[in-house]
C-alpha cells in the first residue's frame, strides 16, 4: 500500500522502532505526549502500510526483506533523497530504476510530480507501488521472481534489459567499500544491476548515509561506473571526499 503522507509523530515512532525493535503502546503514549488511542491510530496506519506489526499492547518493526519494511528505516531522510532525485528528471523522459526502498520513493515522487515519464524497472513492488498514478508509463522487466524483495533477477531479466538504453539509472546499495566500491547483499540482484548499468549513460546511487558504515557481501558496481551519489548530509566527510576525488558527483540533502 502506498503511504502518501506520514506525520512527524509517526516518523518518530518509526525512528524509535528502528532502534528498539519492540515498543509498548503505553511507553509511546508517555514519550510522545498523546493518548494511547492516538498512538493506536498511528500504529494502525503504519501497519496498513506494511512498515510495522502490531501485537497486543506493543508494536514491532516489520523485519523481513520486504521493501515496505525497509522503508521504515530513515523514512523521512529517504523521502528527501527521493525529492532531490526527482528534480533530475524531465517530463517525457525514459529512465530505469532498480529495486530498493529509496528507489521506490523516487519512483513515487516522479509519478506524482512529472508528466509522461516512462519508467523501466525490475521491481514488481515499485510497479505496484505507483500503479495508481496515471501520469507514468511502467515497463516491468521479466525474470525469476524473488518473493521477499519482489524483484526480477536472472538471465531472463538480463535479456529483457538489453532491449532498452536510457540516460539515467537509479539504484540503491547495501554498503560501500573503498577497495570494492558499492556493494550488495544478494548475488543475483547485484548481477542484474550490473547488466542494467550497461544500458545507461549515467548511474545514480540513491541511499541514506548509514550505508557508508556498512559493507555488503558482493560487488555491486565499481566507482568508475557511478555518475552521482544522492545521499544525506551525514555522509562521512572522508568518504565524500574520496568519492569526489574519484570523479563522483555528490548530491546531499539536509537532515
């Protein structure tokens, strides 16, 4: 389900759950200074959006690999990154976008603010996430379907993507390493990204700064293939400087 609006209080709940994993309704009511009825209404909305799981008297973060659950992490920051990314897109443009929580919000922002954009993606989640926005044309790449992440991967996806060439590709990342570049946690998804990158003039990484403190298990893309990184102002200064030295453009949003 698309979550078009989220209140500051609900965002605070997500931040607290990201840290604590499990929080009682009574505790949230006391900390946030609102009634338990109000908290329960907030939790119902967050649960309907797939971000949390409600149990009797408390809430937990949805911890599986579903994109909706990952949206809960740094949601407000990712929204700002999405808005920044969307400014780089023109009406009528054809772009490619890979799976991931930041990418999903970018797709939604484009669908809500741009006209006649064609979006090519291997993410069934993204296709469904923005399907009610009639201003955008969606081309969903075929392939092997990964159920949890709702993404298409494998040789068929690679064959499909060869039919297209675009100016811009937006992808997420699971981590960063100076020696390797950007990294992922799933071999098939990372391999699919590599093939998508071959079909784009410019590759944009869209990620919150926490990924610069993590390292994935497989190589995603080397820095030579990255045109720009769109992230937040908490990116480690030494990593920002290093990326710029490698010719990567850094676009930052304030948080």
